[in-house]
């Protein structure tokens, strides 16, 4: 490439960037890649999940501002840029049947409207690669599912000069990945290691529930080795103090064990406009080798639909 590589990670709420792909982002930052996190909502309807902070009136009443400050701290730790497209948290519906979603929330905004701020951001930042969630959202939170939907919509629309003509000059990203923060394969590997070494595993109930559901792992096309940045990921997680309990399951496997058992962050390549081969060990596989002069990607953007490869 004759220009700086750029990576955009699209997430639903503050803290998602630190639990899903953070070590990989920190590695790319260290390599000189320009990394931007797009946080679709402010987490306004999120609960206080860390028991240390539950019941504190100032935190409960000002959770939106608190989570923005936590995001600022995590951003500094990871070394990334960060932007807020501006949607409002939908909350996680509870009850049987689940409660109705609140009016005006992210998950209820028409997709064409909800995607526009992301299209604008893509055209401003001009990422070569985008990461987001798969069509399930990673888990069935309406904001995670909507994040997937608008990201895929924006990937197609950002390079189309006829789409969102008032939202900046066209720019076509070259690849989009689904990230897999805590894959079943990784959890099973940690569980097996701990049991075989006579240690208590926090994951037995998770695995039993997954097996009862008949749940399987997604296909990984790409594994990025990033064990040297696991400690950065954990510091970024802890920065989201209202959401992350430092005594919780995220931290029950010591870092030295993580580095021995599982060195990588996993991704699933969903669409791409460059030549690559599988398995990959780099999100920029095919992009680094393309030697695309600055500006050529804007030309590619004029006719993308016939050339986008899609994983079956």
C-alpha cells in the first residue's frame, strides 16, 4: 500500500470494543495501523454489572456520562480513535414474552436511516478493513444484531456514489470481518487446560448450556496472533468499571495460561474485494500486497456489486 492502512471496528456499546477484538486492535496500532472504533450507542440503557458500583445513585442516574468516560479511558489504553454515530441504546428486553423496545431506540430505527451516520464515518475515515458482529450479533441483543445489519449495509453503500450522496465522497472498504470475542473453541480449550491441571474452571456451565442448545462454533477464516497484547486488552476491559467485574469470568484464566493455551484472536471473513487465501493470519491479507495507489479504491467503489465475494 502507498498509504497508511486503516481499520474500523464497529460495535454496539462502550465496552464491546474491549471484549471483542481488543488485543488484535492494539497489535495493529503498534504496527502503525490507524484504528477507529465506531460505538453505535452510548450504552444509556445498560445496567451496572459490576457489583461494586450497584446502587450508587450518581452512577445509576448518570450512566450515560459514566460510560462515555469509561470509553475515553479504554480508548487511551488501546491507542485507538473512537467515534459515536449517535444512536440510542435499545436495552436488553426482559420477560416472557420480552418487553417491547423503547420508541426511538437503535434497533427500531429504519436500517437506511440508521446506516447513514456509519456511511458518513466510513467515507471520512476511509478504512481498508472493517470488523463487526455476525448476523446473530454474537448474542441476541437487539443492538448487536442491528450493528451487524447497518455495518453490512454501510459496507455496500459507502462506495456507491448514488447512495447517500449528501454523506461524503464514496469510499469502498476492501474487506469486512465478523469478530469472535470468546469462541466456543477457546472456552473449551481453557476449560480442558484448567481441569487437566487440577484447577477450578468457571466454564463448565457455559459448555453444558451450549451443548444442550446444540450450539456450534462459527467458521474461522483468520487467526491473528496477539498474545503480547492480552494485558492491554485486560486493562481496557477494567477501564469499563461499571460493566466489568475484575473478579468475574473474564479474568479467571491467568494471562500466562492464556498465552500458553490460545495465542490468537479469531475472525470470519464475510466479504472481500482483494485476492486472499485461507487460512489467513492477518486482517490485511491481500490488502498489504495489493499496492493500491491512493485514490484507486474510490474508483473500485463505482462498481462493487459484481465483484464482492461472500463467504457461503
